[in-house]
C-alpha cells in the first residue's frame, strides 16, 4: 500500500495492519501459511508449464479435479505433504523443492 493511501485511511480513523495482526498469527503460523501458498502457486505453474489440465493432473495423482483446484488455491484442507507429492508427480526434483522452500 502506498504512503498516501495509508495516510488517507489512517486520517479517517482506520487502523492499517497486516494479515498476521488481523488474524493474530504467530510468526511461525504466518511462515507456515506463506509456505503453503508458495507451494500451491508452484503446483499451478508446474501443471501449466506441462500444458496439463486440472483433470489430467488429477488422473496423474489418482485424485479428482476439485482436489487439484483446492491444491492450487491453497485450501486449508490441503496438507504440505500433498503439495510436495503433487510437485514430485509433476517432475520437481529435491533441488527444485529446496529452492521453492528457500524462496
């Protein structure tokens, strides 16, 4: 958010903060959520780079299209384990996974 917009909102009585503050997240919880979202985005990027549909990816994983959609949107019901398994199924190496986590 730019400085001018922030100043305007605060001058009107609004409190401007981050998601962590709004949801009262610990730094560990915020890092976990950001990791899940980053991995979800990478699943989508890998799938699209291979020109696979969500249905084709679901067949590859032995799952459903709706589950792939949840994987790609970072749905809370999706575990990091499933995200990592999906990336491996799409051809990600351990080095790729390490880079994703480090980023």
